[in-house]
């Protein structure tokens, strides 16, 4: 389906959320393992069958390439020498920092963070934290974003209160809780406020994994930040001193967005049967490129079947970012799918693009129908007093507002976002991110989590595709389609 406006849709196929709404936990291994693929079958949806329209079978796409051999394990390096604060900085005008007996001590009356001078991309970080007696709260920033007197972004929480959310994922000064440990008893029991607690934070691409005393607590996919600073938090409790030691990092490289379509690729050399480089079409509707924008159009008058623009190669585990503008009709982005000779010409899971509440949900064409509607996770992952915050953020995301625009500090909002969405016939550009890992698919709309679901019968590999729904007036534009890949050095 299609959504009015230009929407950025982030779609990840990974196994973060089970069919019952619970979150599978990451393994405590040094290397990422396949997500849990054992999941109850999702609910069946009453999908209306599409009328069959025979067409010549398209050529088989190129198979997905075999995975490369993993690189040698990078060296673990200390980022605190136990004697000085070399490599660290306090971006605030307040907060006391001392080195005492091989430890970093933070004392303050207001919240502040001590952060690394270096910015990290993909890495694994280990450290130990000791909370003081009495009221306290702390944590570690993972890919923290730094401005004068402000640090925001991903935080691994250290929470000694009765709710016991230590190791949960909090988006500091931005979206608030992303992964509270509500009703996750094993993860909640990992932290012991009466001793030193060891945290391990692993950030690879947009995959975040947290461990507390070797117990997995967070396994989350989020597209907002691919790099940032490591940070230590003092929550601002007057007279309290927070202690940190044994800070070690292992650099795991970095990743970048690589275009599968944008203005720079549109005029490249065409392969056999391609209408734009790397893409072929089947079925009804039209696909054209004007001023670097891919335009999909269909009409009631044409009385045509569904149309598809599909990749000429297959993909397995991958993360895609689609920037689109929807005006009318019903569209979608397919992952791990197979092109078929009859209408609707495809079998697989699509991420919905439309103007309804279903945008960024997961629909299985040629299968179960709806497998996950947006915010399906809300009642099982978030306590009642946190759900309205998520709903409000989702409504803002549907309107096309970026993460920066949704922040409380409006000064962080990018002027370019306003410029991009100005004079666009009230149809804003949207960003959808889709991640596929194992049987798990995760979708974000403008950095707001829409769906996180394990599709137990998801194909092991397949093409990606853009849909034009037949027999309707449809207008949808795509500015770019990208894939997240390691930077080759």
C-alpha cells in the first residue's frame, strides 16, 4: 500500500520479536549468531486472492553471493590507562572527574557524561561499573552524539530500582525507552547493585547488543546512528560518586549506505532486459526516471494487473533504506521474494507503503496475508505508562517528521529536513528502513519502530521489489534505495 507523503522506511529482516511479542535474547558469544528462528506461526489473515493473469516467466535473478570469510578477530585495547584521562573529555560546564586507584570517579549535582574524544563506528566495548548506595542511576553511552552541554543517543541503562531495567536500551534526550526490560525476568536479574557489574556493548551496523555480567539483555536494530562516542554517565544525584574501571574496546570497522538506486546510478549501463541499472519490471504500470527520481504510476483507466520493479540479484541477510514520497494508491517494498509468471507476479513479504495505519507493516503475498501490523509489539514490550509515548512518536513519524524534528530540543532539527519537504504538494519524503536477519524482519518509519517480527516461513534468499498495485490510481516516487554494507579499506 502507499502512504501520502515522502516517507523514509527502514526495513530490517532480523529475528528480534517473536510471534507472541516477546524479544529473543542475543547469545553471549563474541561473534553474532543467527537470531532465534523458532517462532509460533503468526496469525492468519483473510487475504483476498489476486486474479490470475498469465505472463511470460521472467529470467531468474542472480543468486545471492556466498558470505565472505570472517576477518581475523581484532585486538582488544584499553581506552583508560588507569592513571590519566587521556582520550576522554567532559563536554559539560559542570561535573567533577577524578582518577582514583585505577578507577574513573564521577561526581556532580547535575546529569553529565564523560565521553571519548574518538568517535567509534562498529565496535565491542567492555567496562565495569559500581553504583553508590542510596538513590542512584547510571549507564554507558553507545554511539553518543555530543554537543556543548548535551549528549544524546543510545544508552545501556544501569538501573538499581525495583523495576530492574539495567541493560535496557534508552535513547537519551531523544526517543526515551526503546527496549525497557519489562517482564524480562532473566535480563532483569543480571545486575547486582552490591558489586561491580560488567557491561558488554556490541554495535555492528544498526544492530545493538547489550550484556550485563554475561547475560544478554538487549538485542535491537535501530537505524538512527551508525557512529558516535562511548560515554560514562553521572545521573545528577547530589553527593553520589560513580566508579568505572577496566574500559576496553575492540574496533570492528564501519558500515556505510551504498545505493542500489539513486540519481548517481540511474544513468548507468543497462544489462539485458533492465529498465534501470540492476532492475527489471513485470506486470502493469509504468516506471520512469525524471530528474533523478524514480516514478511509479498506475491508473484505473489502464485496467492493468499489479506491476513490479525487481532487483536482478538476490539478497540474504541485509538492511535496506528506502526514501520515498507517496501521493496516492497502494505500494510496498518486498524482501526475500520470488518473481512468478502470474498476477500478482511475486510471492514474499512486503513492507507496506500507503496512507493508512498499516504503513510499514508486514504482509505476506501468496501466503498468510498480514503477519505483523505496526506497533504489534506495544502491549508485550512496553508497560502501560510508556505506551502513549510510543504511539505519539509513531503518529509524528507517519507525518514525515525526522528523529531530529521529534526531539524536545528543536534546535537539533535540521533545516534541510524542512527544505526537503517544502513545496512537495503536501507529500513529504519519508524514510523506511528494513532489516532482514535470519527469519526476523524489522521495519522503521522515520526512525520509529514499526514492526519486529519472526516470519517462520521466510525464504532463505530472494529479490527485493517495488510494487504498483493494479486497477487503481497510484503515484509513488523513490529518491533512493540503499543497502548497508561494510566499508572496504
